């Protein structure tokens, strides 16, 4: 397992292909440092003996100890630990842990490459395992590029006016393939080592060129990363807080070459759709860990502002806090159930139960705005109207603001100020809005989980039950 | 394990003390037969080899095979199986399985009698185990009488204008105790063998006389059972359906004698409160099995009426069905999690995690009316306006009603009629209303689960998390 | 205006054509007496000088004073008064006032017959006015039969396997028409004088035979009324309460003759659809008066049980009561707005604004189950478990039940008993279920109002607004 | 009525007392220009003959034509027009119209000064009218400073550790009073002419010094304005959009002198509380106009993005749009009802009905986050991940982004880009968060409206209704 320094040194050595605000920017741009610190947390905890049970695993390929983020789940216990690790780390960094895409994509590939080989006699699984060994050995960080830009939502990939609106193979060569298209909403790419590309939807025979999966270094030739970075305001005086950020890219492939040893699916359209679902399933399993952590953070702020405002014991405050708990633990509990009810795939990988994963992610998604709403309700208007940090430290206005922010006399003005500045970041910053939209759509919108639920659930058994109650015999 | 016939014979042999409609009624009154059939189902399945893994257990007292309903949970697996058995049986009978109170009360007593003995040097646990052996050997059915009539809700037991508004000890004798008071909302008593009495709330030193727990035969001297029975209308022509029913009592103790060997708590006020909570915890654990079964039944009716109305593929129907799944499986999933996170008590009994149990029961409770609402939405108005059964079979009107009830020509008029008659029972009968109110309050109202959640959850840890995010150092 | 006695005498003189439970039943069957008393209330209040401003109007045909229920709205004020009268009377009888269908159907016919005449040169309006004068003079009560049985929901009337699944003209004669088919969910018919028949949906050219509207005496030859009556349990001892009931029919036309002077639409398919919408619009306007009254009744029970339970000042109780007020008054307020924004039709009739009417009915519909849920929450389990009335008055159990029902010592046991018996009727009776289903679907389900909203609202103007905000110039 | 130029010239002539970011800033700071343009819109529309009926009124003091924003409502019609004007202007500027505080405060003062004079023989009303004439003549813009910083929420003003945590009179002189304290969350002050100060809560005898109301120029000696300004990102290339902004202040009084002719309440504690409620009532009435406009803006964006994504006809999209309409028009409809049911105060001013005003504001408040949620749902993730404007216009990435943002081929890439940039501003900017928090708390949080509802509603009448239903006779 590598060190944080090694990770950052590698980032700095990569080919510049990150664009933002109309310019090429370096991979250690300050706006990426929040993300880099997050990845660093996953590395540090992986190296920390006190977390070794949670953060590391034994590679089923090499038997070596590896960071759990590069592991393929070999048991129910592995799934439970991945969920627990996710919540633990997300609480540590106060939000998204950034590295889940890698573990979710590698697990999905481990299952689907094997199933495809079994069906078609291909040899994707061995290729994938070889690459996985490299990935584990070097303790790499991967983004997963799934969502295509999709053009006209009512048309399939091959029906689009512009065939590039989904990523596809434009040429097959002896040594590899050429791909073209763009993936959108792809998080963490500027500070990831690798990009894993998987399809985004069910595919028909005519969409065979779109059934493509591969891994590619994030700075490969022919890859452009057009980036949006959003963060909470940097503190100048009241430092010591944990800042949130979000970094997403358009990952654009301009006739990019991928060597065969990195191609894990190419043309088997049925398995393209299955891989899309399988990655989504694992990624939603990650959400059963991270969304409860987000609820923990919001709930903590809600409880603290209630305490500072002296209303902690009020009935409606207790009701709201219990609402947070219910959201967090129903999601986490269904995640546990998804592991308990997991199945072992042909490859030996454990696959969480899709119904429990989807109801968990669904519940998280439909409650997210409500969680922000409850925090806004308890916080009052100050998060929206708090003057800039500097006014609290200018001689003309600082003493006045410190005088007038006082609530509970036992809590210092600075701490009251700190809390409301955090609330202002959570509720009234661009980052807050990104957290809402990302928290709703990341890993699939609630409507996608409902589709996932209905695909996996045995409704016919329930109809038979109704017939039994009604005395209907067909 | 006894047979159904033995169970019914014993009922018939009991002292008449069941009052309903102003009269003494026999224990095999037709209005109790729905309940008796339900208990019979638990007996029959217990004797059926195909269900032996689910329905039976090995007694930790005698090593004998016993019906799981008389078992004390010795492992996580036992908790998982109890939950699974509950859902399985509730689906079989189309609603409440009636026998959960017994297993929940015995498990709670197994924990708290031991803890009390450890704290006070009493010997309740051995007494209880002896009684439990009798209970297991005879495969008995127990009601649990917890909820007192409670009088003025703002006052403690000892503060009430009438001291009898909570059940209490009025005299201690050498051979036993005398109790007085009334328990209310007590289900199944007219067709149960035993009544287990436990306290209903936290108690102070001054409430010591109210800290009393015991088991008593349901027909004991000094016990009156004033009963309400509600059922769906009996079918005269369209038989073959599964009727629902509900039977509840005021269990009134008129200076009733209980011998010491059946007294499991008497005066230890702290453990009175703990026993109240412990029974509630186990009983809510039962709800993690039965409420998903209720959702299964409602969901099945919703899916079937949508099919019969030809709108099964409509977006809003799929949305509603997915809503049912989400409710059912979030509740069931949290139940699974409560077993996975269970603790082993001093007595060796496994206690499910209170947070997961409470969020599960809470979620079931706050969604129940919504589940009925969705079914009403999909069913249209006919459940409210369907003419009586007889009109469908009279020569003057029957052919007309059969002609005009037709929807999908492939489904017979009789089956369409059967379905809407079931829907009319589910949505527009006294039983439907009882199912709503009972489903909300049984095992504790949502507000009680919120209290349970807040008592068990580590909110302070979340506040520390918020301080870490804000950079607050106390 | 006639007296109650005249109304009942006429009922008794009518041809027996009411079927229930497989038999012909008289129009003064005890199960219809609740409804007859309700209609009687509208008659008595109409004759009572203290209510003359609210309950009567000046006929625009004859200038005579008439019961407002036979009036055609000539002003905004008339619409406001109709709404106010509806709420006033519904509170008086504790639920549905039964007579709104008549006023809503006559108003709809007054508008659409005129519009149709203007478009097609027909003379429906004069025929209608002549009949209306008769209706006003005799102070008659009309049911409106709109909803057809509808068969396969995905097919239009003329596409059905059985052409009779919508009411249609099977023959046109010199003296009138012959109609066949069945209308369903038709309230109050057994104690109404007249049935007004209108189409139920938009119609195409091919559905022209289904575009038929007429008025017919409720006991006309060729009309069968197959009936369901639901009521709260009759009290034997605790009399004095206001019982609820609901009476609905299949109104079946077996080649029924209607003379031309009573035919108000026959073949003009566009106006068939418009009449369907226009009746729905007026009927939903009635709901802006009656649903707030239903909320008043539920809210009153909620407030009273909270008072009796001694928790009236609790925060969550105040919250729930305010929720009831918000539902009631948002619905009532939108009803007021629908009058303020009314339009005057070609016939001179005032037509309430469809957006406000539909948002009002929609809001009532989607909150109804929640209103029952809140009442159940505040009432606790006793409505489901209250023993029969007789047990409260038998010497063996009565004194015990009176002892143990006590809460606030200042409130008599009888009053506490009376309240919970009412709650048991409201929440746990067949009538309660019918009120839920009827309250959701009567006048159109929430999904129908959403369609009504979208049909009437200027969404394009909002898109232009968005383009202005975005700086988009097409 | 003055011109925009006169308004801005006056702003520029005022004493600098606006602090932001630790510095004194001018009143025409670019961050205030959004607000200044909004006020300018109210001035321009007031001068525009096509809007004269809506935007102007006849002063009841001078008979002159005045901008409606300086008018005191003399009729139901005035209230209806104020509501309509508010929605009209808010749609024009795409959000808050900023000038409502002035009209709401003057109307509240017109009522309460008269009532106080009638009770106490004071002469506040004449003083106020004299100032009002000046206000009308000069077409001034007023902020209203109501909300005190409030310190410990569980203590009354006079009980606070620091007496200055509510604004209070520290000295009465012959020529006027000296006040100290701070008001918080006060919008628009840097570009307002006047500040009207009113109390924030009910007051006891001991709080008499806190019962103070007055008007003061916004740049008066002894007034410091510590400011927070939030806006959407300024567009560099895609200009032409309507930017949102929000400007709020701590208004700090450091022993500020107010001459008696500008003092409208001083010590009459009962009327202090009444004035607090009366301003809140009028201000919530403003919300019955502005919140529907906010819904219009969100609904328009929702409809447009659905159109651009080609899913406009989808069932769930129609459902969501109807939800927006229901929110907007239930709020607006209740606003209309509040005018129809208004009362005439002793001063002749019309006061809207408090129940309808409060249910309207409540409904707006509890639906706001849901409105954002629906927009996020329909917009997908792009608002959170859209790269900066510059990337769309750089040669390296611009053509690629324009290629890959295409959806419906008939809509230009620029327009699709413009729409998503607007959505990114609405959903994922600091301004979006401020709109959420401000939209929830401005004019009073939902919990405050529930208190307002319960204070004004006749719950006892509903309890009597329940007793009538139950047959309870006290």
C-alpha cells in the first residue's frame, strides 16, 4: 500500500489534461485539494494499524494485505465491512469519500466479465484479474465513468442524431480499440489514477458498439477532462473546520486508443446492460454507508444548533432528530440486510441483494431535501444572513457582531459564530446545492431505484396472496 | 407439541369468564373462530415436517424440540428465524398471527428476571424458568397484558385519583399476591391458555406496588374478560376467502390471587420499567415480521386490482407498488439488522438492537394509512358501493350486476366480484378500520418509537461530529 | 317550497324499484332514514326564516323564492353562498348533505345546453328551463347519475366488448329515446325524486350515442336501483348521537324510455364531454364546502379527545389541530377564490374558476387519509377495542367498565364513553371506511383533479417566464 | 412619484454606514445593483400608464395618485390588488420584490397607532399620518426592522443577560428617544430610504422599554448596517438572464436618537405585541402574492427542462407540474379569501383575515423544499456538474461541450446551455440556498404560522360540533 506522498507525487507526474474555467489546470490545483485530502484519508487509515480490520483485506489473487478499496468481496462479512468502512470514513471527512467508485466498478467487472466469459467463451475475466492485480499492488484510485451524455432521452444509443452521444467503439485494431464519446457527471477524475468505463443502460443488438468497458489511465492520450469544482468558502480566520467540495468532469474521448489487455467488454450487448446494472447495484450499496453518514452530519448540526438555541428538549426538536435517525438507520439497516441476503456469483464475488440495496438508496434519495429542510427549520434565518467572516473581526463591527450573536451565555461567541458559519456553508452555499442535487441523483435517482425494485421483486407472489385472500382460483 | 384438537378441547374445558355484548359467551363462540383458526395454523405448521427448521427450535431448558413460539432466542439466527416465521405465517392467515405476544413476553421475562436477580438477589429467574418449562412442554398460547387503562395521562400510577387505574399489588400473602386493576386492548385472551402480565411504563419508588409481573391461566378466578370482536362479513355464497378478525379484551383483575411461583416481579420498580421496555422491544421485533406481511397483502390486492382494471403497466401504478415494496422491505431489512446487531443478555437470551427495531416499527406505523390510501386510490369507488352479496345472486339483479361488473373480458365476473368484495372488506369494513387503528398503535404508537429511538441513539456523538466539521473545540 | 312531510309522502307513493340484499325494499327502509333525515334538514332550513338569506334564492325564471338547492347561480355572491350553505349544513348533519348533486347537475346543464344550442342550433336549453321550472316549483331532490360502469378502462365507449358498459341511446323515437346501460356509485337515489343523467367522459364522433343527458323520475319504468347502504351502528342506550350513513346505487337502465322534453343532449359528442367536465366542476365546487365541514368534524373529535385525555396543550396536539385547520381552510379559501374568479357563461350562469376548484378538491383528496390518521393517533387504541354498548350497562361488567374508562375526573364516565363510541364509529366502522374511500373518489379522484388542473392552467406562460430568467430568446 | 434616477441619486447622497466584508462600502456597490434594479422596477411600473390601475392608488390623505407601495389599504379591492401587484412584479424580477416591507409596516402602523390612541389617549396616529404623507409625497422605499437578535430564546427581553439583545429605549428626552440594540435579517436596507422599526414579540409590563416603534432614515447617525449580499454568478458571455440576489443586514443602534415626531409607539407593551403580530400579518399577506410567483418561476423551469429533455408528456412530469400549480394556487387562493374576509379597523384600514393569511404562508413554507426537490428531480445532475461558462467558449473544450450538451436537435446548444446555467444558479448556488432558507423563514417560519392559526381559529366551536355528533350534553 502506498503513502499519501506517493499518491500525490504520481498525480503531479501525470500529463496535464484537466480543463477548468477555460484553461488547463494542474492536478494539484487548490480547488482539488479537498478531494486529494479525502483520498489521503483513505490511504492513511489503510496504513493505520488501529483500523486494519476495517480498512484492509486479504487479496484473493495474491493473498497480500491490500486496502479494502481495491478488494473484491469474498463474503457477506466483506460486504458488511465495506458498508461500515464507508460510513466511518464519510463521517471522518464530513461527506463523500470519493473512492467508492473504484471498488464498485471492480466488483461489478469481476462478476460480469466471468458471466460473459461463461456465456460467450470470451476471456475478459482473466484480463480483468491481471489488471486488478496491478491495481491492488499499486493501491490505485479509480473513477468510474458510467453516465453518457445521452442526447435525446427517448432514443437508444444507435438512434441518436449524433452517434457519439453515447461512448462507443469506432474501430477495432489488432492491438486495441478506438473509442469516441463523452461521459458526464464523473466525480474525482482530476485526482484519480485510473478511469474505469462501463455502459450506462440496457443495450440492443444494434447498440453492440456501445457495449464497451475498459480501464484507462486518467491522463491517457485522447482524454480530456472538462471540470467543475465546487467548494465551501475557504476560511481565512476561523480555520479548523472541515470543508466540503465536489469535483466532476465531462470525460471526453476523442478517438482514444485502449489496448486489448485493458478492454473488459466489447460488443456483447446483453452483458453491457448487465454491467450497467451491476455497477449501479454496487454503487448503491456504497450509498447504504455514505448516506447515513451524511444524515449523521446533518443530524449533528441540527442537534447542536438546537442546543445552542436552548431548545434541545423541545418536543418538535426531538421529533426531528428522531426523523434523522429513522432515515439514517433504515438506510443502513437495509444495507446490512442486503449483505445478509447476498448471493455468490460465478466468479466467487458476493453480490448484495438488489431489493434491499434499492429500497435503501431510494429511501435516502427521497428524504434528502427533507433532511436539509429540517436543518433549515431548526437553524432559523441566520445561515442565510450571516455577514462575511471579516466583519466579525473588524474593529468597527466585530465587537458588535460578537455581542449580538450571543444566545446561551455559557457558549462563547466564537463557537456560536463557528456553528452558524458551518450552517451557512451547509445550507446556503453553492456546495450545499451541489450536495442536494448530487445526493438525489448520484448512484441513480429515486425513479431509477423504483425501476430497480420492480425489476427484482416478486409481485406475482403477492398477487397470488391476494387471490388466496379473495378465494380466487384461476 | 400438542395438536389443534387438544388446543380446542382445552379451551372448551376452561371456566367461562368471557363477556361480550352484555353476556357470558363460550370460548368457541363463532366470533372467536377466526382467531382459533389462526392459532391452529401456528400449531399445524409447527407439526409439519416441511416447516420444522422455521417453526421449531431446541429448548435450551430441556433439549426437546418445541414450537418456536415457546422458545427463548439463543442466537442471532433465532432472531432471524422468528422474524421470518412471523412474516411467513402472517401471509398464510392474511394478517395478525396472534401468538407473538407469548414469545415476546417470555423472552422479555427471561432477560429481566435474570437482571433483577443479579441486582437484587431475588430468584425470579428460576421461578420463571420452571414456569417456562411447563409452558414449552404443554405448547401453550399466551396473551400478554401490558397496557393499563391509565386514567389521567399526565399522572403517574400512584398519583391517580383511583389507585386501580394501573394494575397493582393490594396484598402480599405467604402463598402469593392479590392484584387489582384492569389491562386494556389485550388481544386473543378468549382463546389463549395463559395471560402474562407486565408493567406498562417507567415507575418510581412510590409506584413500587405497580412493579408486578406474573403469569396466570386465562380463566383464573377473579379474572373477567370483557371483549370486543370485529370481523369481516361472513360470506354466504362466495366462500373460500380468508376472513380477518380482531379480538381484544379489558382484562379485569378483581382482587385476583397469584401464587408466588407464578410471580416474576414484585416491587422492584426500576425493573418494572425495564420489563415494560423489554417486552415492547421484543414485540416491536415481531412487527418487523408481521407488518411486511400486511404490506404484502395490501400490495397484492393493489397489484391485482390494477391488473383487473387493465392499468398494471401505468407509471403511477408501478410507482405505488414500488412504494409498498419500499415500506415492506425497509421494515424487514431493519428487522434483519436488529438481529445482526443483537446483544446477548446476562441470561443468555439474545436481545435485538433497539434502534433498528424502533426505526422499523416507526416506519411501519407512519406508512400504514398511506398504504390503505394507495389501495383505495387504485381500487376506485367500488369497494364503498358494492351491493350486498345476495344481489349478485338474485334473479332480478344478479345477471345485471354480473354483466356490469365486467372489466377485462378474460377475467370472469365471479373473480372480479370476489376481488372487489375482498377490497370492500379491506377498505370499507369495521375490520378495515380496526386494522388501521391497531396497525398504528399495536406494539406502541409512532410517538413511542421515537422516544425509543432517542433513548437508544448516541446523539452526542453526532454533535461531536458537527463540532469537528465546524472547528469547534470545547 | 314543500314540507318534509310532503317529501316523505311522495317517496312513499313511488313505484318500488329499490333492490338491496336480494330483495325489493321500500323507500322508507330504516337504512335510508339517515339520508331522508339529511334531505329533511335541507328542507327545514330552507323554510326557516333565520336561514333565508343563506338557504333561499330568487328564481331567475319565476322570480319566486326557492330553496337554494334548486337555484342556478346568477352571481359571484350566489357561488359564495352555495359554498357557505354547504359547509353549514354538512356540519349540521355531520357529513354529506346529499342534495348537492342536484344543484350541480342543473347548473351544469344550464351552461352546456345553451352552449350546445349556440353551436348546433338545437333547443335543449328551453327544454331544460321548462323542466327546471317544474323542479323549482316542486322543490325536488335530484341525484345525478354520471359514472358509467366503464368496463375495460383502456377502451372508449364504442370500443367495449359489451356496448352497454356505458349508458347509450339504443333507439330514437318520435316521442323520445330508449336508453340502456348502468351508472354506478350513484348516491341518494332511493330517497331522491329525480335522476339527472349526464355523460362521464370525453367522447369522439364514434361515441355519439353515448352523448346523452336527461332527467327521469327515480321510479320510472325500466329503471332498477341496486343498492348498498352503510351506516354507523344504531345506538340502543346511548342515543342522541348523529349517525352517519351512505347509500349508493347501481342505476340500471333496461331499455328505458325518456320523452324528448326531458332529453337535454342527444348525440352532440363534443358537448357530451363538456357536460361531463362541467358537472364535475360544479360538483367539486360543492366539495369546497363539504370537505372543510368533514375536517371540522374530525378536528372537533381530535380536539375533544385530546382534552379528555388531558393532552390538549401538548405541542404535537396543537400541531395536528393546526394541520386540520390548514387543510380545511386552504380548501375553503380556494373555493372562495373560485367564486371571485368565476366567469359568466352564455346562459348567464356563473361558472367557478376551474383551477381553484380543482386545487381545492385535490388538496382535500390527498389529505383525507392523513386526517383520519391524525385522529387515530390522538385517540389511541380504544376506538378499536371498545366493548359493545351492552357491556357498559350489564350488572356484571358495566360498573367495571365505567370505573376503568375514567380519565379526567371532571368528565363523566358516560361522556368519555360517548366520545370513544363516536370515535369507534368514525375510525373503526364500515361507515368510516366508506367515508375514506368516498372522500377520496367522490367528485373525482386526486388524479382527475390533476388532469383538470393541467387542462386549465397556462403552463406555457410559466415556460416563457423561465426563458426570460435564462435569457433564452426563441 | 419619483424617477429611478432620483431614487439612485438619493442613495448616492446618503451618509456611508454600510459595512460588508470588513469595510465601509458605497450604496451603489455592484453587489447591491440587483436590488436597486428591483426597486427601480417598482418605480418604473408605477410610472407606466399601462399598469396604473394595478400599480397606483389614490392617497386617502391627500387624494393624490401615489405608488401603491406607499398606500394604506382602504378596501377589499386594495388588498386584492396589492396581492396581484406582488405576484406580477415578482414574476417580472424573478423573485423577491423587496418593497413589500414598507407597505406592510405602514399598514400595520396605521391600524395599531389608532387602536393604541383609542385605548391610551396617545397621539401616535396623527404623528404617523404626518410621516406617512411625507413618505407618500416622496415615494420612499422603507425596510422594516422587526426581528431582534433575541439572545436566549427561552427568556423574555427584560430577562436577558444583556438587555440590548432586544432593541429598547434607553432614554427619553424632550425632543426624542435614545434606542439601543440590533435587528437582524433585515433585507434591502442598503438601498432603502427609511427603516421602520417595530417590536418582534409579545411583551409584558416589565418589557415596556422594548415596546417601541419608529421610522428613521437608513443613514441616520448611530445606525450601522452590517451586511451580507448573496447573488447568482455574474454572466460574462451568456448575458441577458435575470440574476437573483439577496441583501440582509444587522441593523445596529448604538444609542441612536429618534425625534418624537418619528416615534409611533413607546412603552405601551400590549400594543407592542399587537404591532408585532399586525406587521407579521400584513407581511404574510405579501407572501400570498410573492410565493406563488416563486412557484411560477420554479414551475416554468421544471416545465422547460422537461420539454428540453423530451419528457414533457410523461405522467410523472405532469404530476409534478400539477403539484406546483396546487401549491401556487392554494396559496394565492387563500390570499384572495383573506381579502374577501377582511375586516375594517378603527383607522379605516383593511386587515386581511388572519386564518387565511396564515394557512397560505404556512402552506408556502412547508412546500418550498419540495418545490426545489421536484425541480432537481426533473433537471438531473447537470446543474451540479455543469462546467464554468468559460469552458463553453474556449477553443479546446467549447465545441466539445456544445456537441455533448445536445438533447432535442431542434433546440440550439446555446439555449440548452442557458437553461442548465439557470438551473445551476437556481439549484446549486449560494443564492439557491439563501432562497430556500429565506423562503422558509421570511415572514415567519411554518411553526409561527401554526401559532398564528391556532390563535385565530375557533377550535371550541369544533369541539361543540364533536359533542353534538357524540350526543354529549355538558
